């Protein structure tokens, strides 16, 4: 398992309308292959997670939220359509941050794939990951 460690990360959407900084510990990367993540990302999502107090939105003028269910929402840029964040009411103290929006090198490691049973049939999930057919808890365990 990658040791998340405490350091500063920065990230942004493609157009830069949404910029963020992380100054606290982050989790290793978990891939989610569930159908909503597949459709919203166009493939699958890979995310770290951080306590909200360590996530600082330095620019959010174009940040919008797609309320997927009454308790789950995805944060995206309304200008360039980058998908950046995921939040769930039952994990209200944390935000999942989509790994592809981080500035590299991240030094982070993907360790797990969840909802593998819902993955698209056109690719193979890395067998070196801890692959789980379902969602362990409620959707993504972030
Ligand atoms: Zn943007
Ligand atoms: Zn998902």
C-alpha cells in the first residue's frame, strides 16, 4: 500500500477555471468502475481523497456540481467539463479528488479497483490491483 504521506498537491481542470491545493494527508488511488463513474468520466474514475479542511479551492468560478443522487454529487468545471470531485453526504467530511486533475508527478499509487462487475467490456482492469466486484460499502469508500 502506498503511504499517502503529507505534502502539498496542486491540481486544476483543463481550462484552469477550477484550481485547488491540498495541504494534508491523502489516500492512495482507488479506481471506480461503477456505471455512473463510467458514464460521467467516459471511462472510469481514479481518485484520492482528502479531508475537506485540507482542500483549498483557489479558483472555483466555473465549479459546478452534478447532484447524481440525493446524497451523492460530482464536481465539474462548467467551462471545460473536467470532472474533479466527488462528495457523499455519508462521508461529508471528505472530498474525493480525481487523480487525473492533480499536477504531477503525484507519487501516488493505485491500489484498488471497485465495482469491477460494472466495468466496460472493452478493457482489462489491472490484475495487480485489489479488484473487488462490488462497492464494499456505499458506492465509493472515500
Ligand atoms: Zn475548466
Ligand atoms: Zn463509481
